[in-house]
C-alpha cells in the first residue's frame, strides 16, 4: 500500500506482500490520531479519559471485527461523563 499524495496528515504504509493465508490470525492494526485523547479499555470494558477540555465531542469505539460505534457527548468543566458504548463481538462460526 502506498501513501496518498492527495490526503494531508499522518499516514502509515504497510507492506502486505508477505501476508500468508496460513497465518491470517496474525495481524495488527495501526490507528493514527490527530489528538491526545485515546485509551484502550480494561478487561471489564471500562475506560477513563482524563483532562478532556470542556466541549461537545463524538466518542468512537473501534474493534477490528465489527468496526466503529460512536455517540456525541458533552463535557462540562469539572464534571465527569458516563458513556455506555457497546461493541458487541460475536465469535466466528
């Protein structure tokens, strides 16, 4: 895969020429953000994003097998926000 000259911002090129059908479960995902606010959930699915400035945001959860789920949130100064964002993963058959 080659970087696009038409798209500005950070880009990642992956050489997939050595990809093997025998090892298709061995993969990696690289996600590039243009902000410092990201976190991986713990084993219970809980997460905390600290020091988020007040404002209206869209929080996005992502999983490699099901894609994205998102919802808008409002962060008030000095307040916590509880988010219930579900990424239901079904085991392959």
